[in-house]
C-alpha cells in the first residue's frame, strides 16, 4: 500500500514538472525571437505652427502635406534582414507642436501599430500659433528615452519644420541650440526635414546632427524630392544600424537567453 501511494505521488510530481516545462516553451521561443530583433526607435516631430498652417490658402493645406509625408514615411518602415542573422525592426511614434506640444502616438512596433499611427496622424488638427521647436525636440527626446527600447545608438528624431522664427521670439525651453545639443550628448541622431519653400536654412542646420542629416531633405513639394528624402533617411539609418546589430554581442542570436 505504501509503495502504491509512493508511486502515485511520484507520477503526479513528474506530470507537474513536465507540464510546467511545456508551458515555458513558448516563452523561451518568444525570448529568442526578441533577442534576434534589432530595433530602431524613430520619432516624428511635426511643426503645425502659424508659419506653416497659415502659409497659404486654403489654411492648413501645408499641414496636410506634412501629414501625407509622415504617413508615406511610416509605410516605408519595413524589416531589414542583415547577414549576421538579425532583423532590423522599427518602433515609431509622433507629436505635433506650435506653442504647445501634443503627443500623437507614443512609440509602437511596426507593422502592428502602423495603421493606428497613420490614422492618428491623419486626425491631427493644426494649432497655428507660435513656434516652440525647442520644447518639441526635448519632448521627442523624452519619448525616445522613456518609451523606447533599452539599446543605445538606435534612436532617431525626424524634425519637420520651416525653421521659423529667426529672431525676436522667446523660446521657452532653453532655445533651439540648447535643444539641438541635447540629443548629441545622448547619442540620438536628428534629421532636419524642411517644410519648403521659405525655410530658414541656418536654423534647419542647427537642428540636424551634422550636414549629412540635413542635406536638402523636404516634406513638401515635388514627389521625386519627397521620395528622395524618405529613401535617403531610411537608407542612412539601415547602414548606421548594421554595425551595431551585427556587433560581437549580437552574433549569438541562436543561443538561449541567460538565466539570472
């Protein structure tokens, strides 16, 4: 009788342990998949101030062009496979601003969050007042650091503005130069994309990480120029990311994550 009770207890314990091991298998597989992904955190900062929204009639038409550019850009955020057996994937979000900063959507993984992000961009109503680009850039940095992935050197801002105003206007968040220097210290790269024509080029250049992040990027105008902007920026990011994605730490993509 004692032997029978022992066997029953033993078999129950074996079944319990086996079911637990099976339950953990999907979690292990998911961890491996996540480990193989190499994320880019990309955040759009869109100017909907007076100098943009009221630039030409019908009022708001230029803002609509900026929204179209942003949605077109989001559609191009597709995975990239590197030969080191890593997949580049995208997390994207956006805000728009004038004398206030309004979050459109925090960072979401693409393509799962693509439709919702595009819908929210479409629903943006321009503010049409003063231009606090310094505050908007700092809020974009905050979103990247707080809601982005834990990796470094994988974070990018796309600042879409006309660069106004040039002078005689108080910027409440430390000024444009201060805001533009902050991401450089944090390893965040900033692309400066013009709402053209009539952009203030000196301020557009201040926003950009360096001249290669400014070039003649534009969000409005001819389709060929807009396509060039989107394709060039995405290509730059993919090339920048490859060394990081394929670094020594990343080459063990087929290994199980360490247990702590």
